[in-house]
């Protein structure tokens, strides 16, 4: 199956209720649409209301079921309301994909403002913490649940002028392992997909920087940047029963970046 081709859908997620944060574009949108194509009822959570509603339209146009809840993942009350509303409407929360992030580009640490640091940690790491914090009690009561966090190769290997993002994503990877360790006995699995350089609206400035793009491409062994569909396929694998013996794992989807 080629990147972006959803013709192989098998309905793996029929009867499953899924929240995807940061799903107004990029990896989050692609993942939400793929969940919808495989039978899940998808809740789109994002601060970008027009983008989030467009994702809902894409799912519904393909015959799926979705809704949008405007959510700032750095706000504890908003994330609690997201989970409560989802469970109230749908009756359960089977899968949570913590995908939302924010970070400044081209900022070495000495040039990163306090506000930029706090927003990066609050959204990129804090949003994962809050998603887990409020979803886990629901999943414990159900006796099952799957959490897939969007990490990054930046949590494992260095890239230029990206310190706040690297710190936040390193925290996401550690938090993923912690959740898996503490809640496996409750029937909850938690893994992370770690994208390498992926072509999304958020990475457009990186790809437009010839020097930085070339530096990164030299370290991607397959010779291309990733597509959101590459990441979406990995997220659905980690959310499915096909990975039922996996928890606490960090799945690198990076074209070989982390070994180069």
C-alpha cells in the first residue's frame, strides 16, 4: 500500500472511541482520518477550530463518524472536559492519541524566551501529561485502554537550534515508559511513535531552509522526508490488537535518522 492510500482498510477499530489531539492538520489529521476509515468514532481535539472541523468533514465525507471539541491541551480544565464530554457522549474512551505540540524553531537555548520555554513544555509535554492524567482513570474503570503518544526522534538525537522541543519530547518518551510501567496491570498499554522529519504545515519553515533541510536529509537513510501517512500507519498499529504485547516502546519512524 502506497503512502496516503487507505484502500486496505479492514475496519480494525469498529466499535472503538478515539480522541486525537492536535488533529487540525499534519500527522494528527492523517491519523484521525485513518482511524475513521477503519471504523472508529473519532473526537478531534485542537485549538484550531476551522482546521479541526475540516478534519471532521474529511472523516464524514469518507463515511466515518467524528466530532470536534475545541481544546487547549495545556489547560487542565479543558482536557478534563474533553475526556468527560467524550465519555458522556460515547460511553467509553478506548484510545487516546496525544499528538498536539508547540515549539519555536531556530532557537538555541540561550535565545529561547521564558514564554517560549513554558509554552513548549506546557503544550508538548504538559498536554501529554494531562491527557494521560484524565484518560487513565476512565480506562482503569473500563479495564482496558490504549495510549499512543507522539514523541520524536528529537527526544533521542540532536538537531540544531531546537532545545526546548528536544527537552519536551525527551520528557514525552520518559512519561510514556512511566505510564506503561505503572498501569500495565490495569489493562492499559502506552507506547510512543517517534517521527523523523515529516512534511507537515508545522515543518514547512524547516523544509524551506535549504541548509537545514540538506543537513537533515543527509542523515535520513531512505533519502526522503516522512509523510503524515507513514506516522498514521504506525499510530494505528500501536493502537491495535496487532501490538497487544507491546507497551512502553518508542517506535522510531524516521527513515534511519537515529542510526545515521
